[in-house]
C-alpha cells in the first residue's frame, strides 16, 4: 500500500467525520444562513457540545426535526421543521449558526401539516391494514388524502424515506365501485381525487390504493390485495 493511498484514506475518513456528527444527524451547509421562523424554534439551550445538542434533539423525535448550533456561544436551537429553499437568507457571516437535520427513518412518525404519518412496509389486506393502524398508540387510521399537497407528501414519504414503490392502502371504499368513493374514517365523499386515467374501473374492486410506482395516482383494487399501509393521526 503506498503512502499516497494511506493518506487518501485518512483524508477521506477525516472529511466525512467532520460532517457527520452522529449517525442520526447530518449537516446541510447550504442552510447555515437560513432564518428559522421563530414559531418553529421549540427551545434554545446552553449545551456542552454539538453532539449534546444533537442528543437533546434525538430524545424529542416527535417535535425536533433539525438543530442549529452556535459554537462560540455553545447555543443549541431545537427546530420543529426541516428548512427548505424558500426560507429567507441572512447576510453571509452574520451569525455563525450551523444547521443539521435528523436523518428520518421510515418507521418514524413523520409530521406534515398538523398530522402524523407512519408507513408500515408489511403487506396486509385492507381489513388487516385498518386493524393495524387502529392498534397503534396513539391510535390512528388508514391515510385519507384531502389535497394535492398531502398526496405529494405521501409520495415523498414512500419514495424518499421508505423506498416503497408499490400500491399502498388509502382509506377509500365504495361498495358499488362508482364515484364518488368514501373516506371511511371521516365518512366524507372524496372531493379531491387523483385517480389513474382508467380508474376506478372494475365492479369487484371496491378498495382504493395510492401507487408510489406511478407518480402517486390512485387505483381501485380488490380489498384482498396485500399492500403496505400509511397510518395517519392528528397531532
Ligand atoms: C385478511 O387477512 C387476515 C389475516 O391474514 C385474514 O384473517 C382475513 O381472512 C383476510 N381477509 C380478507 C377479506 O381477505
């Protein structure tokens, strides 16, 4: 093994450990200068170190999705959202805050727009999927999708965090396979829909699925189909 090769290994180990503070959180440098909306700062704490700040966030998984850390003052902000490209930028060099995000796991509860969602990759028929969601603590129900924003969110959850590309149960049912279908939890007719062009199609297919392999369009399927489910509950 040449000296150059050993040097390259050492250099790459050093550079990756500089960015990855724990195996559950990583730095997103491009958001260092973003201004976090005050309503999304859950708490500001004096901490011993960056990993102390990360540990506090990891103990509060329901409410802490990211942190900002200010090394000179040893200050830690617990943030309830993940920043995105739309937040306002500060003047470069004005603050010294560094931004880190929790690496979300598929089986975490994921928060979006006042609701919590959890995808379970075990495949079940529709009745078993409903029972599974009802058995969770806090209790939940199979996801009901009321807007395009929520449909896009489900696609992100399935593909970005869970790597699921298949049919996924949603809480839609119709005994006659005519439109409109009904959301079983709320009892409301589905106003927002995202049916695939040829769906719903078949009289025997009384249940609805979301297809993460087809851009988040919906299908009518037989209720005995085995598919993963997304459970939803209010916060
Ligand atoms: C759904 O799955 C459960 C558990 O495997 C089974 O007991 C039940 O008969 C199935 N129901 C239908 C309608 O297929």
